[in-house]
C-alpha cells in the first residue's frame, strides 16, 4: 500500500515501491521481510505469489512486483529556482 500512515516516530508515511526478493546469502535466513510477506501471501493479500510458507519456513518465490505510488509530491511549491 502506498503512502500509508506510519507509527515510525520520525515520519508521517512510508512507501515500499518494490515487493519480493531472492535469497542471496546466508544472512537472508534471518530476513524479517520474508516472514512478513509469507504471512500476508494468501489470495487477495498484499504479497500474494511473492512468498510462501514451506516446511523449512518462509521463502521468497523470487517474483518481484512494483507498487505504484498513490500520492503526489510537489517540491518547492513556493520557490523560484530561476531567480535572477
């Protein structure tokens, strides 16, 4: 979900533009994102088809999905960058 509210104290919202991953090292077996994705990988859920629960635990399916932004950012709305 794009631009969702966040409980992170130093920000108001978060956006993860890519979902999914591939294990690339031994450290990946401790990946918290893989476990969360597997938990929400059922039909109609945010990580459907991207992770799965196996006998060995959560596993990425090696598929990747981009998530479109549902918000617009208008930087420098009251600034003239071409001032002479």
